[in-house]
C-alpha cells in the first residue's frame, strides 16, 4: 500500500484531492446539514459530527429527535455523500503527507508510514457510518452494542483524522519555511 501511495502522490493528484476535500467540507456536507435542518424543522446535530465521541443514550436521543423523515434523509446521506467523503479526505491527506515526506525526507524509513493516519481515520469513519446506518434503520429498537461501537469508532475517527491533518499541516509549514530559507 505504501508503494501505491508513493506512486499516486503527485502534485496534480494532491491538488485535485485537496480541492475535492474543500468542496465536500465547505459545500456538499453543509448542504446536507441544511437539508436535514429543513426536513427536521430544527438545526440537527448529526451523530457523526459528535466530538470526540457519543454515548448510546446520546445517539438514541438524537435519532429520536430527527423524526421519521429526518432519519430517512440522514440514512440516505450516510449511504451517498458520506460514502464518498471519507475516501476523499482519507486519500487527500495520505497523498499530501506522502508528497511532503518525499520532498523533505526521502530517505527516512518511518515517516512515510505517517500517511496511514488519515487512512485509518477513513476506515474508522466507515465503521462509524455502518453503526449509524444500522441504528437509523432499526429505530425504535435500541441496539446498545452497535451504539457503543459507533461511539468508539467516532472517537478513533477523530483521533486519526485530526492526527493526519496535523501531520500534513506541520509538513506544509516545515516545507514552506525550508522553501523560504532557500531563497
């Protein structure tokens, strides 16, 4: 997998994925939240945006508050936009980290593995989504174990996603400072 990341981590691919990430982060996902707000007549808190995690009671209370139409819409969002978005941000940051490591530390043996942080975030995001879809689909049944796992997956999603973003940001800053110092 590391060899594939290194092959794919071109400047063009990184830019394309970062632009796609920005489109999702600033356009698609806020639009989905707006749709949820319109359907639910409230400003909903999607479960998967809970930071750092959520308990089964919190999850069940949110699911109940959405109403039937809100649960249906949320499930549709989880099965469409939230299938694509983790893939976009996971690979955007993995390729950015790989690109930066290649530029700044091409002979370092362990730094390329930092690219797996956002990919782990992506995998936990998908696991969280499966739990949320299950809970939305089985409401009003309360599947405690699925809710507990969902909260744990949310926590690990944020840990790995934010770690990957932090590594990428630090890498960009160091690369920028080194570039300025060379002038």
